[in-house]
């Protein structure tokens, strides 16, 4: 086993009425000026905004609203939020939404505390922020697990890069599955696939021999597959939704990564596709995964074969490792179709004239992937996704 240190800073309040039961005590620990950050307005339609405003008012907070955080949040939006936070002497940020709102706020919390350009600081000077406005997250869309980590995926439109910036961890995350029941079904499915992808991308890293982190990971994958199937049958299945919300958080709370070097090559490729097309993250992954995995087959066969048997229930009797590995990719691909996820970029509405060479050329090649891809082969992958 690799050596590791495990410590986690995010307090999770999970379940029914998690906000009403826990926000008052958390808000009592923060300063008076709160930035209430959210997206395009779903929180106003589903009543979450009203509930949170009542709690904030009861706690005597002065609330500054920061709305309109878009899917695939931009660096310009981060700067807008940081300016607002500075002008209003914000003491605490309450991020209410999915991965996009949560990621945007992670960087706002750091950018509001420094005059340095954070993109420059992190990507050119290879430094990191040291001061942050404390934050809490109220999750309204599950999948990314963004509430559990301090990485933010931000699109720099000028540089045509969708990449990670490191911000703060949330002090706490409110995970009330009821808050996610109004998510559009398309987002429920793509969020679930994103969560499954995080598990797979962690699993595919080293060490590649059986280990405890991977065995827990297999259970998470089985859980996501089973509960997404239950949700497809009955979108109002609250038991299945609760499982999905926690499974998604498990994917990014560090437990599955203990002792592992992760892979995340599919994510790196999808992020750059996002930089060029602004596409939906989970859907992009659904198209890329099987195609990329066929390219990884020779190197990844032992792990794919294990996934076939332990996650997807393929009968190993009479099958070679290679046959099992192929069965895994085929089963994954048919699950993607079963879930109603896209299997080609055209189905996602991605323009064939997109500069896929630029996408491949700007994709980070990850050290944790068992296959050392070249930019040329990534371009082949993208072309096969069309
Ligand atoms: O903006 P509003 O009106 O709130 O609508 C949102 C948005 O349109 C809607 N929504 C959210 N909660 C809802 C709801 N609609 C109705 N009822 C609710 N309860 O859902 C839409 C999508 O939201 P968004 O936050 O964009 O989706 P997601 O959670 O999938 O986040 C995607 C972003 O997270 C990044 C992705 O790259 C992408 O930028 N990721 C972040 C990660 C991280 N920090 O760890 C890991 C991931 O791999 C991922 O890269
Ligand atoms: Zn993801």
C-alpha cells in the first residue's frame, strides 16, 4: 500500500431538514455580512431561496446576493463575485447550487482576499492562495461532489482553458436530498454519470492491484448504477435519490482516493471539450468514456476485467481477461444508452466544425492513467466520438 495521511475538513449535514436543523448553529459562528450565491434562478422556483433567506434573516445577517452563476462558471464571473465580496466586506459565503455555483464560490473566497490575479498565481507562478472567506455549501444538484473538495473547475474564456484552480474547502455542506428533487431529469442522469465517472477514474489509477479503497469504490459504483436504474423507473424515488446524493459525495470526499494516484484522463479531455463547446459535463463524459477505454484496453485489461465481474456482474466462467475487459466496456456503453445519455457528440449538439485538434492539444495528459496517451491519439478519440 502507498503511504498516506487522511484528514477531512468538511462537516456534512445529511438528510431531511438539514438546513433548518443545522444552519442556525453554523451561522452563529460567522460574521454579519453574508454573500448568498446561486445560479440562474432554480432556487427561487423550488422554494430553497425562501427557506434560506428566512434562516439568514432570523440569524440577523446582512445578505448580499450574487446570482447568475452559469453552468461551467467563467473566470470573469469569479472576478465579478470577488469584487462584490470586497465591496460589501463579506464575512461568509453561502453557495447554493450544484458544482458550478460551488466551484465559482471556492475561487471567489480566495480572490476576494488578494489583489493578485489568481489564475496567474496558480497556473503561471505555481503558487496558491493562503487566505479565504469562510464558506458553507447548500447542495441543490448532486453529482460533482464539489462540496467535498477544494478544487474548482473554472473556464477561462480568453485562454480557452477549462481547468482547476485551488480554493478553500467548505466548512460544511448541507446535503438534503429533498433539495435535489426539482432537478431536471437530464441533470439527474448526467450528475449520476459524473459521480460514476469519478469512481471509475479513481479506480483506474495506481495501485492497480486489489486494495481496500478500490473495493469500497466498487460498492459505490454498484450503488450508483442500481439507484440510477431505480430513478429511471421512478424519478420520485426518494430512497434512491438519497443514495445517489451520498454516493456522489463519497466519490470526492477522499475516501476512495486513499493510497491511490488517480487517473482522470477522461475528465481532462472533457474539460477542454467544455472550454471549446460549453457542453454539459456529465454528458460529455458519457460519450468519451467508452471510446477512451477502448484505447486503454491493452494496458487496463486487469482492472477492466475486475470491474466487469465485481461491478457489472459479468459471469467470468470460461472468459479470458481480455474478453472480460471488453465485456466491461460493452456493458458500460449499453448502460449509457439505457440511461438515455448521449453516445456521440452530434447527439449532444456539438458542432462538427469544432476545433478538436485544439481541444486535444490543450488537454492535460495525466500521470495517473495506465496508458500514456499522446495528443494525436486523443484527437483520434475525439474524432471517434463524433
Ligand atoms: O442555475 P440554476 O437555475 O440553479 O439551474 C441549475 C443548472 O441549470 C440546475 N439546478 C441545480 N439545482 C437544481 C437545478 N434545477 C432545478 N432544481 C434544482 N434543485 O442544474 C443545472 C446544472 O447545474 P450545474 O451546477 O452547472 O451542474 P453540475 O452540478 O453538474 O456542475 C457542473 C460543473 O462542475 C464541474 C463541471 O466541470 C462543471 O463546470 N465539476 C466540478 C468538480 C469538482 N469541483 O470537484 C468535479 C467535476 O468533475 C466537474 O468537473
Ligand atoms: Zn466530473
